C-alpha cells in the first residue's frame, strides 16, 4: 500500500517526502478532530470501577 502511494505521488524524492508528511499529518488531524470524538461515547473508558477500597497494602499517605 505504501509503495503504491509513493509511486503515485508527484515530484522527486524530496517533494514526495514532504507530501507524505503532509498526508500523515492530515490523517492524524482527521483522527483527532472527527474519528476519536465520534468513537468516544462508544468506548468503555468512562466506566471506572476503582473505588479506593481494598488497595491490597498499596495505601498512600502513610
């Protein structure tokens, strides 16, 4: 897949490298701005079950 993208980018090696960097940054931006906020309510990360009881000897403050 990466070889196909590289072969279809225009320009010499430096231009292709710059365009590859721009494509990666655009993909990361799209993930953080659109995909992750959309998927957050679907994931169980907010269901925390730690209540502080039964620490098993790993108490803090002493």
